[in-house]
C-alpha cells in the first residue's frame, strides 16, 4: 500500500454501526487492494471486530512486509456516500494518520 503525501483524495462518508451513524473522512487509494481501518479508530468508535480465519500479510510499495505485522481482524461496516450504500470489510491495522482507506473493493 502506498500513500503519496502530494497526490491524495479524501472524501466524507457516513459510517453506520450498531451505535448509530458518524461522519468520517476516508482516503481514496485505487492502488490499495483492500479497505483498511486504523486500529485506533476501531477503539475510538467502539466498533466490533471479527477474527479472520487466517492472517493476511500486508506489503508496502517496495514489497516489504508492513512493520505492524499481519492482519488478524476486520470490521464489517456499512458505508454510505450519497445514495450509495455498501457493506464493506475493513482490515484493521495501523495506517498512520488516516482512519480509513477505501481501496479497490470500494471502487
């Protein structure tokens, strides 16, 4: 996963979960193979986690393994932007200052 500091696009979206709805901002990244959520956002928003049946390695743009290790959990969330509503899996890891990355599955 590669995030350029010069060329990025963030969009607002409504995140619905069992406690209600909250407005959030996500980084759009067409190069990300999955959707991601920052582990700190999971705690702050009190989102439920689900354990993956197997862990998933995360690779950086230079093909090295992410220093935070493999992903073991995900959040199953309903994402709404405008009239578009989709249930999406967000893999939980440390993604820096962004709380959400919407990757290829969202596009």
